[in-house]
């Protein structure tokens, strides 16, 4: 699980990489998009915009992107600890090109609006862990379930969303458990994917492993260093899935915490691409 000492190491690596110039970050971002991509608003096959809507806790904001034509299955993307930023927008665009309507939520909307850190290096340089801690402390299972319910309600009013398709959710780092909490709260969600998610097995009745439900399909991709710290977690998760009878692919990947995110110092392109292929297979089957 992502912690302060790990973030400090990441921060030094991210800042070192940034010293090579903007091209290093741009190249890594490009790695998460297909070769035939068009950048940002220049991609005429997609429609994207900043959005905001009411929740029980205030006004959530986020980034919404979908194919320019047709109606599509909706997906809620929960970012990692550094929040909404270009790396996450690019990931959402890539998924939209596969035929999904994707909302990247600002998980910290209760305290701040929009992007707070341009990339992970900025997060590290600006003391991001300390800055977001009081915001993150509010993101309990109940809060995330309520937020996911509001997102599902908002999706229901979007013309690009197919009302007959099920909903998916994916999350990274702290967003990993959010996907399970979201699926527990929203009946429409039938696919939930956690990538290097932190705290999937913890004490208390709201531990994500105790909130798996059928018929949701789960993809739980565990980082190798997280597995080394808590080797029993994968077994507990598998047993929990078996108890409720839900399909669950639970695997330890040969990448460290953060390997899926293109602006993370731990980014591992081959393993990120393998995780991406498994995500698409999950959504194809469940949505």
C-alpha cells in the first residue's frame, strides 16, 4: 500500500526523471495511448468536457469523455492519491476509444475543485501527501458509496450512456478499494477493477474484502511489493470471492506499486499493457 516513505522515494525518482525534460513525461504519457491516437481535444473521434453535479456531500467535479457517436457503457475511474490530472485524462481517453463513456472523478471534491497536481512529480515537490491527508481521511466506505450512487444517477441522464448497459469502475492506489465500495453501493455496477489498490484487506466490517458481491466481476491486480508486505491478502481476497460466488481474477503482477500509471516512477509498460488487456476483457464480458 502507498505510504509516506514510499511516496518520498517516488518523489525523488519523479523529480529526477523530470530533470531530463518535458519529453520524458510526454513519452511516458504517450505509452498509455494507442499508436493511432490524436491528442486531447484534437481527437475528433471523442467528445470530452469538464463536468460537475450534485452529491449528498456537495458538488462533485470531474473529466468526462466518450465516443462522439452512439451510446455506451459507463465507467467510473477513481484516480490514485495525486488525483485528477493529465495522466488520468489520457487513460480515460484511451478507454473511451474502446467504446466506453468514462468519468474521472475528483475524489477530493469535498475540499477542492479540479486538478491540484499536474503530475506525480508535482505532487512530490509540493508535499502532496501531507496536503491531501485531511481530504483523504474523509473518503470512507460510506462516503465513496454515496459518491458512486451520485455518479450512477448522473450517468443515467447522459445521452452518450446506454441505459441498457451495466456500469464498470476502475481505481488505482487508494482508488482500488473505492471500486469495491462503489460496486457494493450501486446495483448497476457489475465490473470492478483494482490496480495496485491499497488496503483491500483491513480490520472492520467495511474492509473491501468483506464487501464483494455477486454478480460483480472483479479484477484485482496486486503489485509485487505490496504482496511482499502482505502476502496473505491475495488468499483472503480469493476466499472472500469464493464465499460469495462472484467471479474474481486476483493476481500478483511483476510491477511495483504504481506500475499502471504513466506518470508514476514505478510505471512498467509491459505489465501496464497486460493489466490494460485484462481490464478490457473484464469489461467486454461483464458490461
